[in-house]
C-alpha cells in the first residue's frame, strides 16, 4: 500500500492540474494510506491557498476519506477531529487532542482558549494561564 502526500490529496480534491490528477487518480485504484498529518496539511492548503470554505473542504475530504481503497492511519483520532472541524473547531487543535488521547495522555495542556472550548474531548483539557 502506498501512503500519499498532501499534493496528491490536493490534486484529487481541487483537480487543477490534469496531468497530475490523472496520476493521482491511478493511485486510488489500489489501497492507499492517508496519514493524519497529510489530512491536516491538506486542510491548511485548501483553506489558505485555495480559499475554500470549511463546508466545502469537509465535503470534499469526506468523499476521499470514504473512498473504497482509502485507509486512514489513526482513524478514530482523525474521525473525532474531523467531526470537531465540522462543528467549527480548528482541525489541528482537534487532531492534537485526539492523538494525545490515542497515546493514552491523561490530559492535553494548552494556553489556547479555543482548545479549551472543544466539547466532548476524548482526553481531559487542561487550560493553562501565564503566571
């Protein structure tokens, strides 16, 4: 199985380069691996470079994540982070929290107040304050 990079994911989702898209599509004819970091970077690229809205990014990624041949590393963490993202939270923050839980962390400590507002976190959220 091949793991695919962010640029392959972006080609599949944006379809802005016919030559690269053809090669990227061929990769999806067989099982392929999506890493959480690739999903994270893909969201960032789609937001910052392509200026896509959250709902559009979520819809496009959802189709790819559900592809017959897609295998997602840390699937439970990615699924939880993706749901938090759909609810308006930052995907990166949610993914950090979910991966911390996956690694059996007892809590996730952050100065970021937005992190502390993510409901239903799979690990205790610890809000930090400067002294």
